[in-house]
C-alpha cells in the first residue's frame, strides 16, 4: 500500500482538521459496530460537522493511552532489541483515500 503524509501530529489543529477527512484505525471498530464507546451515527455526526468531536486529553481512556505509549514502546524495544522512533505523521492511503492513520512509533 502506498500513502502520502498529510500533516504532522505535532500541529494539533491541522491534525484534528485532517482527521475529519477520513476513517482512522481507532474509528474502524465504530464502523463495524464493535465499539462500546461510540456509534456509527455519532461518528458520522462528527465527520460531517454536525456533532462536536470530543477528542482531548480530558478523555480518561485517551489520556492513559497517550501516557503509556512511551512505556509500551520501551518495553517492546527491551524485549525485541529493536529500536523504535516516535513518528506521529498522519498518513492517507493513495489507493483508498478515505483510509488514514497516525502511527505512533
């Protein structure tokens, strides 16, 4: 699969805006009806601007996920002896432009 870099996640405003233009990895379970936190209708509302996106560090699950990412990466490096670098760029598939992702490492 080929992709293009859309923006850097360090520019939070640009990243949040760009995320509205596609479906990311964390949103896939919502579309499949496998999320207990969000419905396909609420995701549609966010993507179309009809509902506000509540995407901030105040969200407990996201706060802990973000805080634990470096620890998980460090343990992966220790166990596998493979080095990881923090990356954080929003990517868009050139083959399926609705597919986006922001790999953390």
